C-alpha cells in the first residue's frame, strides 16, 4: 500500500523478537507471536493498527530460581511465565 500499511488479515500470525525484556537484572530477547487485529482510521484522521501478542518464558532463564518443595510433591512456583500484550499504534 502507498501509506506503508497493508492489511495482512486477522488470522495471519507474525513472530518477532522483543529484545527489551529485563527481569531481575537479566535482559533477554523474547519471541512473541503477534496476531493482527485490524487497521482503521480514527476520528482524527490517523491510521491505527492493533495487535495481540503472546509469549512464554522460563523464570530460570532470568535468574528467578527461588522455590519451595511441597509436601504433596512438586514445587510452589512453576517455571513457566505466560506474557500477553495488547498493542495499538498510530501512524506518524
């Protein structure tokens, strides 16, 4: 498209790195799967685009290793952390 934005469809999935995630002093890239929600004009004439993103990271990769064993087996805190993003951008 001549404005640099194209409709890739709501069901197309894109994966990209989000290299700025820092937890507990550890910075690592995170692969995020993005779903395009849509592109539209806002009431002020701007072009807006919306995305939802999901990722899953390991606590241990960020140095979060504290845990407690449970009497019934297993541990108190799981290793997996699920991240969800709702993003809206306006073309400048």
